[in-house]
C-alpha cells in the first residue's frame, strides 16, 4: 500500500512538472494573489470565475489552476490589511490588529514579510497534513457506505449553517433553500420534472456556475460601485531590510508557526469552519500562550501577524481532506471546487483514494507548490501588487463584468445562464445586505444531490436499519448537537429560560428589512405547494427539506419581530465568547456600505444592476463582443468620468483579449442575437 502511495505521489509530481500545467498553476497563483489584494472580490468569486474555463482541461491541469488560486488568496490578503487596514478577505481580519500598527510606525516591510513567510510555511504544512492523512483514510474508506456518506453530508451542512455568525437560523434557512434548488430538474428516481417552470433549460437542473457567480461575484462588485471610491487609500513604502527581518521573525518563532499551522489545518478539516473563525482562534491562542502577548498584541506585535497568517493558509490543505475523502466540503471554497470534481467526472470518496489517487496527490503538490510560488511572487512584487488596491472602481468594473458574463455563459451555454446570473446576483446582494450568509446556500446546492442520492440508496439497501449504524449515529448526534448548542448558549447567556423569555414582548416590531424573510417564506411555500402533487418518491425529500427551511425562517422572523431590540441576538454565541474573539464570527463578508444612507445605497444598487441589464440587452441585440467596447466606453465615461486616454486603451485591449482568447482560441459558441450571424463573434463576414 505504501508503495502504491509513493508511486502515485511520484507520478503526480511528474505530471505537475509539465510546462503547461506549471503555467496554469502559476496563472492561478497570480490571480489568487491579485484577488487577495483586492477587497470586495475575494477567492470565492475568483474560484467560481475560473471554474467554467476548466471544462477542456485534464483533471491535473484543472486542479492546479483552481488550487493555485485557492491556496494563495490568503497569501495576498495581508497586503491591504497591513498597508491600509483593509483586509483582503475575512480570513485576514485579525492581521489588521498588529499589521496596521506596524505599518504606521514604519515597519510595513517587516509585517508583510512575516505574513508571506508564515503563509508559505502554513500552506506547506497543510499540504503535508493532507498527504499524510491519505494513507490513514484509505483503509477507513473501505468501511464507509452510503449511510455514512449521507451522515457526513448532513454534518457538513449543519455545521456551516450553525457557524453562520449570530444568525444560525438564517444559515439553516438558506442551506435548506440551496438543497431545494439542487433538486430542480428531472428527478433521477421517477423522472418527475421538479420546479422547471416549463423551461427546457431547467430539465437538467440549475447550473452551478452562474448561480455561484451571481451569489458571490456580483454582490461584491455592486458594493464597490455603491461606495464609489478607490478600493484602498495611500500606499505604504517597503524596504529590503524589513523584508529580511520579517522572514527571520518567522524562524525565531518557529514553534508558534507550527502550532498555529496545525491549528489552522485541523480546523480547516472540520466541515463548516470559516476562515473568519480560524484566524481569530489562532490569534487568541497566541495571545494566551505567548509570553507577554497580552500587553503587546494589538499594538504592533509581529507574533500576532504570524499567528493569524500561518493558520489562515494552512486551512486550505486541511479543508481538502474531508472534501476529497468524504465528499464534504471543508469550506465554501471547497464547495465550489466540488463543482470542478463534477465537471471532470471525479467522485469524492473511495475513488479519489484508489483509481484517482494520482489526481489526489496532484492536489497535494499543487497546494504546496502554489504556496511556495505565491510567497516568492509576493516578495518580488509586494509594492506593485499593493498598488492594485488603489485603483478606482471605474477602472476595475468594466473588465471584471465582461469576464463574469463569459464565465456565466459556460454553465450550459444558453441564454438561461445569463438570466440565472442576474437573478442570483440581485438575490445574493440582498442576502448580503440583510445579513443572510451565502456559503450555506452554495453548500446546500452542491450537496443536495448527494444527500438525496445517498438517502434513497441507504433506504433501498438497508431499509430502516441504516440509521442504526454506529458511525451514522455519531454523525447525526454531532449534527443535532451542533443545532442545539447555540440555543443552549443563548439560554446560558441570559441566565436561564425564564430570563431569556423576558427578552420577548407581545407587541410586534415589524421593520422593512424583515420583508426579505417574508419573501423567502413565500418562495419556500410556493415550492412546497407545487411539490405536493408529485410522486411520493419525488416529493418526500423536497417536502422534508422545505418544511424544515420554512420552520427555521419562521422562527428567525418571529425572533426579530417579538424580541426586544436591546436583547435581539438570534441564538448566537454568548457574550463571553464574543468578547474573547473581539469579532462577530460570520461565514460571509460584511457589507462595507453601512456608512452610506439607505436610500443612496438602493439607488446606486439599482444603477449598478441597471448597467447589467443594459449589458444583457446589448448582448441580445448585437452580441457579447461588440457590447464590450461600448460598455467600457459608456461606463468609464458616465460613472467616472475617466479620461479618454484610459478609456480608449482599456476598451480596445479588453475587446481584443476576449475576441482572441474566447472566440479564436477556445471557439466558444456565443448566444444567438437579434442581428443574427454578424455580431455574436465580431465576425464582419455574415455566416453562411
């Protein structure tokens, strides 16, 4: 067995050394660093954006590209966090506490270097953990059947939902909604068409790519357009001596790096643990265990940067373990990576540890090499990378939106992909504004088919006895405990059930923001109303999931309406835990537009989504490629206004790039337009 493992690892390394695969890995690393530097887009949107471009790649190349990005987004995160106090992602929020004070006193280089080195060491440690875990997991997988895989899926969903900040009921609601969306299409058991809206487009189910892009990419860009400012402020300077000192700091505190890397990898291997949790727990661990840390942490102690970043990067390697071995994504990013598994016919579980063992070890090597390459690029181009964060939104938006539309169209290469993108873009932005976490919805969407399939297989093969299997009992017990624990914490935080109930009042306090919960209730009710007439095999799972989601959403709404404002914490963490972490644990990015008046936010959001509808209308008329230069010209001039010397080169450059790469090289069949064959691909000779 060990020989097989070593042989597979060696074969995977040789495959990854292919120049083309190394180029794809490097491209993913570069994009991951850029997305980490740019607050508001993030690794989730980046992974979703790359997903459709892996269709024609082999599994080794596709995983190298995606993991190159996923593994290094956290490496780029500390650049804006340290230089101007704006974390590139939720996972680098703790880095701000010590990184920004260091930058303010002239030690930006030292802080950046410590972040790069600790990120690299943490990422390598996470990859090593995954490589070591595989030989141990391989024999275990022989004893795991469909009931256990179902249990792991339920556990993953329950943990993600419960860890949705101080609103776990909302997390459970959107997880249930995601499960129901995953069941759209033809039922595999009976052939019943479920929620297809009489559209052939939905017969094979709701496509993953445009949904994920709509949920994660468009809301961040919308907030950027609403704020109407540069992404970040002034850039701090860097120097070589500080870079050397920061690297030395990591080796001086090597035991701290090792401890926090282990902590990050272990927490990453637990499905549902968010990066926003991992870095704060590592930071808190360092504060409690490092000598004199209580007096210096938060005031510019390099150990705070090291603790946060080493745990942050090791998380991805740990998150790959349950994703590959059990089909339970260890993070929201891994949920999107599972979409790549589906695209390339890879089935998480025993197959990944047997016939696809080489691909699995290819992932291990990809994570390790990506972290080394990412740290090296950061050291070389630290100041240049940081300058990207000072670009105005009018310079970033046109190019990003053009690529997003092309990416969404890869879902099924149908106009429905673009409608789906727009619908879920608006829905995702509303979720973000109303503090509804989005990752549980994606996880439910990805795991829904798994839950339903393994449930039917378990019942058909084992009858009712499948629930009595020891591992299943343990997994379901842990999942139930995860659901009950926030309630118990809430009761203890209020000093008992009686005192907690005093936090409610008979007079309802209904606010306009609660209309979003009412909307979700209406959607769930409509879906269950349609499902009631289906065949029993086709409707049993949707009705169970829908009823639970409806119940969770109703409880959340009632809690908001009848709980006193000063006591309105929805079954969340107790006050002591919140104070220790100094940050609300939240599985999603917080909106950065709270300082803007509400009316202005909705007006600017309407303008942003109006631009998107205008883009789609132009696409429907003349095609995507001719729309690109028009959109760039209009957006940059009307929103900026940007000078012509910037507008013209970007319009021409982006159009040529899209035409050459996607039309000439990839030969993408563009959607049909009202003007026929002339415009869809910028071909000025009518098609015959």
